[in-house]
C-alpha cells in the first residue's frame, strides 16, 4: 500500500501539479494551502509523507516542520521540503527544522515521483 501524502503548498499551480502527479501514481493526497491547515491535516490524517513548501502565507515551512516534529505522534512522518529556496544553506536549514529531504522547485514532472520515493525509502524507519 502506498503512503498517504499531505501537500502543504500555497501556490495553486504547484498544488495542482503535485496533486496530479501523485494521484496519477495512485497516492492518496491531502491538500493544505497554509501552515495552519497543514498542522491540522497532519494531526487528522497522520500522513506518512509531508511535502512542505517553505514560503507560506501564515507561518513558514521551517516553523511548521518544527511543530510537526515536536508532536510525538508524527516522529515517523517523512517531511520533504519542496521549495524554490535554493540558496546556500537553505537545504541545511530545512533539515535542521525537521525535514528529512529537500527537492528544489521548479520540480521536474518526469523525475519528481522517483525523487520523492527515494527520499521516503531512505528515511523511513
């Protein structure tokens, strides 16, 4: 059975692309358009994978990652930062905040699923 995925992304086009790719690959997808919704859906749906944008309207993805990691219930969730933040140190900051992996935007639709699955398979307990 494929893992359930929560996408936390405020850009509608990016949300559409990620959701389209994932549902076409038989993943169950939940959508949150800001950090507050993301925290609530993480709690309600307990996804195995969380795809986290960093630049969100209400709280940044770093803060959301830290809050998810502070909850013992979500210690095994694999968080992957999917972000346009690609400057030196951004990957490291995402990892320090609780992300297990990092994928730069714009994503490549032909390789995204493989990238995500590789991170998931390397990081899951």
